[in-house]
């Protein structure tokens, strides 16, 4: 549980998780472009999410692609849904 809370504690990781949470795969290059992060920084963030079992990865030639872990317990997936929804809601209030 601590790994999950640590993974969710960083705004960049939450933003990256939100991008992969709706399904599909995203390469690090795409996440870098969308979030304005360097390749090394984005890879480190994705490693934290992977180690928390929130995302899965696969190598595709020179790229690593990430996707939501479909094997998460439904209760945990619901908590992640709520965290990401709250993040989106607070961003709308600021804008």
C-alpha cells in the first residue's frame, strides 16, 4: 500500500497515470510530450508507477509502452478512479 501512496503523491505521476488510465498504450515519448518532462525523468516516474503495480509495460523496438494494469483489485481501481477524478476537478477549479 505504501508504494501506491508514494506513486500517487507526485503530480507528474498522477498526470501520467491519468493518461494511461482510460485504456490504450502510451510510449514514454508520448508521455514526455504531453507532460513536458525529459525522457529520464518520465522513465523514472513510470518506473515508480510500474513498481506499485498500477501500470504494465512492454518493449516495442526502442520504445517502452505503458498501460493500465487490468489485474488491479476492483476496490483499488475505484480508489485510483476517485483520486484521478478529484485531481481533474481541482484543476478545473483553478482554471
